[in-house]
C-alpha cells in the first residue's frame, strides 16, 4: 500500500471506486486458498461489470508463489501477479512509476480511512482460480515484474537453512505453475508503508521466511529461507512509527526467536528488544511466534527487565505427545514444554502464555490425544487455540500413509473437547483478574454492541486474545480511541473481562 501510495495511487477500501484492484492472497491451507480464489473471481466479475472503471486486476501474495502460471492462464481478467518476493513489482503491475521519497519526509502514512475516490484508486482485498486463455497485457506487465525480481540482491542465510535447502525442504519441483526461485525480498525502514492498524498500534516484521522442517507446513516453500532485517533498520522504523503516534509495537516473523542468526547475532531477539525498549514514548512492546526450543534464559530475563515489554509469551507448541511431535518434525514433549512454561513463569512473574495446538495429525492415537489433554490441564495456559489438521499437498505429512489419517469426525470431536476444557481453565483464571487495576489501551466502540467499548491490556495481543469490555467511563464523558487509561476489572467471563475506567 505504501509503495502504491508513494507512486501517486490513492487508496480506497471500496472496489466500486477503484481503477486498480489488488487481491492479496493466502495459500497456507485449503480453506484460505478457497477464500482467495473466491475473492479473485468476485473481483474479476466486478472488473467486467462496473462500466469499465476498474481497469486492472492484480493478484499478490502466497497463492502466486504456489500457482503463478495457473492464475495467469486460467483467469484472463487478471492483468498481473506479484509474488511475496516481488513487492516492489507492484508498481509495474499497477502501471505506476516510483517517485523518490523526499529526504525530509517520512515514508510512513496512516491509512486514509474512507479516502475519496480519485484517478488512481486502489482496492486492497484478500485472496485464486482456473479457466483457459492467455492475456497479452498481463504478459507485458509480468515481464517487467520478472525483470525486477531478478534485480533483488542476494541475502544472508542460516547454516540450518542451507542444510535444509540441500535436503530439499524448499523445493517446489512438484508444484505445477510456479517458479523454482524462492522469494528473497525484505522490506526496510526506507520502504514506504501505510498503516492499516489503529493509530496507536503497529506491527513490525523483523524477519521473513522459515528454515524449520515442520511436516504439516508449506510456508517455507511459499516464503523462502529465513532472513532477518538489519537491527538498525528495525530501530529506525520503530522510531518513525513512534514519531507518528504509535505507542504499541508488535514484532512478528514466521519465527521471531531465530532473529539475527543469519546476521551472526547471538540472542538476536533479546538484543533487538533491548534496543527498542529504551525508545522514548514506546509504551508497549511485544513479540509473537516464538519457537519452543529457542526461548532462551536471556530472552526471558530481557522481558523481566523492562516494564514496557509485555509479559507475554506466544509459543505455538502444536502438540504435547512426543511421537506426534516427532512425526511433525518439531521435537519436544510434554515434560520439556512444562519445564519451559515453569521457567518462563519463574523468571517473568505474571507472564501470560499463548499457544496453539493441532489435533488430528496423521497417526494421532487416542493415547496421544489424552496426553495432550493432560498437558493442557497441567499447563494452565492463558490463551489457547486448537486447530484441526489440514492435509496440504506439498507438505511432508501429506505423503504419510493414508491409513494413518485420522477421520474428520474424530478430529472435530477432539477439538471440541479441548476447547471445552480450556473454557473452564480460562474462566477460572479470568475470575482472578477481578479487582486488578490495569493500564488499558482503549480501541473504540465494541463490535458486538454499541452499549460497550473495548480495549486491551498489555496481556492482550491485538486481534487474537479475549476482550476487555468497558461499561463505565468513570470520570470521563467520552473516551478517545488509541489512548491509555487506568481501569479496574470488575467482572469476568470465560475469556473476556469487564472493566471500569478510573483515571
Ligand atoms: S515454524 Fe511455523 S512457519 Fe516454520 S515450518 Fe514450522 S509451522 Fe511452518
């Protein structure tokens, strides 16, 4: 969005107003692919039927990495495709010319909510498909994109990633309609950016790609080998965001705990957190998506040392049975994971833990499932998600013996049982929050009812955790979204709590 805006495009969330339609896609699991295809087809129909206002349809993102040629061959309304490693090629695809960023100007902008339509409008949406013709205009835009992609500089890598590459982890040979070259792109603090999140909060992607061998996952083939952004570039980006009013920064990447290993840093994430935590006016700093065996003592101690670093550990464990974890190619077991959680709670008192599990992985027996259930009982995790296994062509687990595949009904039943168990654990833990005084970042009127407002504490990551509903504004006539208030928790529910503003 930043690149398009900086080249003179104006953004609109309304497809009706746009001359250029951009569908940003996901290709992680089948349901995401289907949603992507549906949206592309919807935009293709829109392009055909709205009196010629929409002149270009661009498909971007992971679906392009998986089905590049298929999309171009089978949906003639698509004018260009842009993979995850070709971000800057979006300009050629849109027919826009890059403009130099003024030396004194910030490349950052807040998303112009409800911006008016103009000559170069653009609708950014999420998601692919299949019919049969070719398209000359798409071919010329595509040529420019491919030339641009070739111009990308090569990047450093981790020895583990290099080894896995030799072993074929990143191979896309079996995928029809894709390119062999893996994405290498990394954005920097100089890349123009538009924030689509509420003004006080921003995500910063600190690394891209993943070197892990998890057998259920095709993200490494889609996003390439793990590569970190320069520490100085991340700090510079954070400074610019703070100067613009951002007060909460969330660091993300496919695995944030590998940060810096390709740059020769040891405990790179801890070093990065140290550098960011001291930035003036940064109220809240958090990181998501850690890898269990990479959560180090130094990382935990860094969290404990700084008040503005969230006492919050997001560590997807995926399972607790050693045999399932082994087939998932992740390693670990219930004992190791319980020790990790105990250590985190000891070094960082009050820490909240978020994790997610996959049920129904091929070969998961009733015994494996029971082990997971006991683990959840013992670990008392604060925020927990349970996903059902999705069999993905291209992932190693897809090739496992079909006799090992767990029936869909069993998978769904296991998920329901775990969620029920977690509901009880969560309700009990949330009841202990009642009476606590908290810092609350007010986000605005509740999506569920206009009678309540919503906010988050440092223990709630944006979008994924339970909610804090506000039913009493205390001394205030009204609240200002994006502002911090003191509040007291007055009621608790299974996952959510209710708060009263006190200051
Ligand atoms: S660590 Fe995450 S992104 Fe990487 S292979 Fe495993 S599940 Fe996929």
